[in-house]
């Protein structure tokens, strides 16, 4: 089987390609519930965004979006929220946005139970079939994703909260979302730009970094590459990468840099140039960096807080292609291997 056919046969790749249609469907379906969610969050003095895995990454991006809309918001990992209640006390006039695509993750369920018991109104973000008992409203994203490497459902989860932020008064976010499905569709037509980067990166040490809301893009790429291709990669904030991990960066290593218009752009560019000076192979996602010769996958210019919604798409394509190159199965979370299945089941996964 050819490389293209091996990739195209995976559910992961097929769901990546469905994202524009999934977004359009969600936009048409969720209008009323988005307004309900906005009314709940508008009255909150503080908003907690909570998730685990890629849903934690969605909660982090969503905290940026809701702060941009003027709400006091911070993200908490679901495990920490459940196990350290003294650190994360609930206050009067709190509200929560809880991310749980399936509704079955143990600590997401426990987090929801704690919130409901504490009389905190919950806006849940979930698939069209997930149950979140006690949630005030459930924002529906996609059908349950058939691959364990979540792509479309993750983008939809971030986007539906961006819609809520727009309803809360962030006019620039609302405007940016008008063209998002078409922009995602256009990015997908450019997939061939990603393939040579994945081929160069296969078997090499990969580091991904970004700043502000795109620190999350880097860490989401880390999850996707590990889930899909079982390949070693580090992902973190650009400044955190500079302060320590860069000493392990060597000639020929791959640096994937998220560089978009915004407050962090000059610093991210400076750190990318450090990677280049060390002999790194750079892939820039966002916009070209002046004075740096590097492959660049350009993104449409949008408000920085919205850029993770676009930047994640080439990252998904990269992880999918790397899986095809390495002949790994990106759809099963390695549960088709009895050793891994037994290990995961022992941990209650």
C-alpha cells in the first residue's frame, strides 16, 4: 500500500478532512445553546475551565478566549480539581466549562459531580451523544469520534467556546469565526506542504514551541504525534524551551515553531533563530520570520487568541503523515496490542 493510501485509510485522517463540514454543522445546530451558555457565563464572577488530555488543552485555549471576552477565567486539570479541592475551592457566583467528549472519563465525571454538588452551573462541551448529568447546558461538538487521536472534536470544542466568547461581547472573535470553516477547508487543500516536513522529521528528535495561547498548540502537537505515530517529541512554551531544554537541542533536530501576529511574536522569532543557529531544521507555522530561512506553513491572519483554531490543523496533518510514514495505527491508542491493552486496563483507563 502506498504512503498516501495508508494514511487515507485511517479514521484519523478521514476525520481531519471532515472538519470544515463538522464546523458548519455545529454552527447551524448550536446557536440556541450557545446563547444559553453565554447567559450562564455572563453572570459568573469567575469561570473555571476543566478537562483532561486534549480536553485539558481545549480548556486552556478556552480560558484565553473567555478572558479575551472580559471574564475572569482559569483552566484546571480535571485530576487536580478532583484530588486537591483545598487548592481549588469553589466560590459563590462561580461557573464552569467542563470538557468531556465521551462523558466517560473517570476524573471528568468526578469533577462534574463536585461542581454539581457545589451548586456551580456547568456548561459541558461534549459529543452529540455524551451525557453530563447535572450540567446546565451541553454544547454539542461532533458525533463521537471514531479514532482515539481526537482531531475534529478537539477543534470543535475550542471553536464552540469561541462562539460563546463572541456572544459575550468579543466582537473580533465573532468576526473571525465567520470565515473559520472556509479557512480550515483551504488549509486542508495544502496538505502536500506538510508531507516533506513529516518525512524530514521521521526518526529525528522533534521539539515544538509557541507562546501565549499557542503554547497549547505546541503541547497539543506533542499529544497528537505521540498518540498517532508513537514518536518522541517535546512540546512547551517557547520561553520555557529556551530556559533549559535548548541545551539538548542538536544539529539536525527538528524545531516546530508557532509564530503568529501578537504580543509574543518578536520573542518567539528570536528563539527560533537560536534553534537555527544550532543547526536545527525549522518548520514555522503561522507567518515567516524575518531573517530566517525556514519552511513556513502560512496561516490566515486572525486575532492571536483565535490562532490556535487554525494552527492546530497543520499539526494534525503532520501527526497523521508521520503515523503513515512509521506505519503505526493512529486510531486505536495502541489498544490493539495486548501488552498495552492490559497495561491500560490495569490503570482503569
